[in-house]
């Protein structure tokens, strides 16, 4: 199996053109299926369906039959495996704003076609939420990747307006009574698989972005076996900002001192926008979260970072161990021309450091914990936040006196 490093070097990720497959093979297909599902969900919420006083008031007889099947279809055979339950759980379609699927069934049994069709918020698609995902993907394609890769919307099968060229009549996704919902199930299955394919830990592009979202320039150059000009190209493409680990000011790339410079994903930059998709992916398909967790845990098991001399770093880890239960951001207070760390603090706790711990040395040691996901957020060189995976690692380092 090719490692992330081998993949990155072989694909020359510092060249923007190497990212075109990320757009065409992953983001674009995911966008199109998400767009179709959002259109279907919007259709269910339209005046044609929930805008009517009752099911009986839907003018289109074919549509009326389909909606009837969607709120009661298959119930007499087995409610638990019925199409009606599928529509309730996935899309929140029900009768009379029912608080449960069973209540929706009883409403229809009692009142028949006189029930009003409703959409409740507590459904799979509303929890994603699908409209927010579509907006993010659309922005990512039109205003980030397309421009950076110099690709025309027509080449991607998209119109200038907010829609793909290939559109379908979403009403056809609903089966007629007696038919199997094959089109709708196929669409959802594709949507879920596309989400898994983009997961950090499964997709090389998103995994690489996760790895480099906060990293010393010298480490990245060694990782990619490239020069500072290549790193400059990559940082520009992913919108990673460079900061001096000595005086904390932003640095222009290329730099003559890469060993003193740290890269951080710019807020709302390309890297940040790609990584922000992950919370949507986990809501679409829990497997994406499992893939990410496995990646982090495997990395933690292999992580060997010496924090020596231990008497200098012990107060830091003791402080971390204390604040982990709150998962607060922790902040570094630095002073002097070489940026000595004098204090660590969170919202409710702080520790003064009597030993000399320099920011650059600290960040060089800490970056593997960031790249693996132990630290999930790095907004600046002095503001970091632990992930849920940190406790075991921090405890192990303390137990082994800085040698784990």
C-alpha cells in the first residue's frame, strides 16, 4: 500500500494541476448527488405537497398516489421495514407533524387522505444539513478549486447559475404504489459512498490537507523532498499562512529561513474549507468518522516524541492533563526576542513556567501531535485545542516521563 508520503511525492502535490482529480473525481460527483438530494428534499417541502391543506388536495393524481405510499406504503406488511418508515427517518415525511413514526401511521389510519402532509426537522437529511453542504460544495467548486485550477464551469458540467447542467425531475425518485424505491435508495447509497470516499484517512487529498494544516516548513520540505519554491506553491494553493516561530509575525514565502517558519491553514482558506466538510461527512455516513478515528488511533500508537529535558515539559503536560476533561482551547503566553513560553492558560486554569521552553522548540516537538489529530485545532502559533483522542497520549507521555 502506498504511504501518504509516497503518494504526495509521486503526485507532486505542490503543483496545482495535480489537484484536478480532487475536483473532478471526488468533489464534483459528490456535489451533483448532494444537489439532487437537496432538490428532492426541497420538493417534499414545496407547496405542491406540504403546502396543501391535506393529501386529498394534491391535484396531481400520480403525485398523490406517491405521497400516500410515502407516508403509509408497506406498513401493513411490516412497519419496521416499510417504505413509509424509510421516508420518515430519512426525510421527516409524515402526517400532521407527528412526533413519531407510529403516531404518523395512526393519523393516517384515523383520517385517511384528509391528513395534512408535514416535514419534521428530526430527520437524517435535516441533520446533515443538506442545504448547508450543497452551498459549501458549490462555493468550493466555483470560487476556489475552479479558479485555482483554471477550469471552466462548462467543462465540469455546470451552469453559471446555481445548478448542475444535468437535472432530473425529482418527483420521479418517489416510487408509485407497489414499486420499489430503487432510484431513491440508489441515490442515497451513492451519496453515502461519496462521503466515505472523501473521508480523512480514506481520501489521499483530504488526508494530506489534514496532515499539513499546521506544520513547520522544514518538516514539509523533508516530507515532500522538495525545495522552498515548491512549498511556496503548495502554501499558495491551499492557502496556508506562514509565521515566524521566533517573533510570531507573518512571513512571506519563499523564505531563506524555512527552519524558523510554521504553516497554518488560513481561516476560510481552501484547506480550511475542505477540512470543514468532515463534520457533514460524519452525519451522512458514520463510517467516515470511524475511518478518521482509526487513522488517528493508529498514528497515536506509532507516535514517539521525546519531550526532554522532562523537568522542563512536565508542568505543561500536568496542566494539559488537568484541562483535557473540558477540551478548552489552551493558549501560550510568550515573551522576549526568542519567544520564550512563560505561561499556559485556558479559560479556567493556568500554569507559570519557570524553566526555559522556547516556542520554536516546543512547536517542532508538538507538530506530530497536530498532524495526527491529537490537537484538532490550531488557529495560531499560540492558540490550540485538544481533540477527544488526546487524553491517552498525554497520560502515556506523563507515565513515561516524556519519552512516549
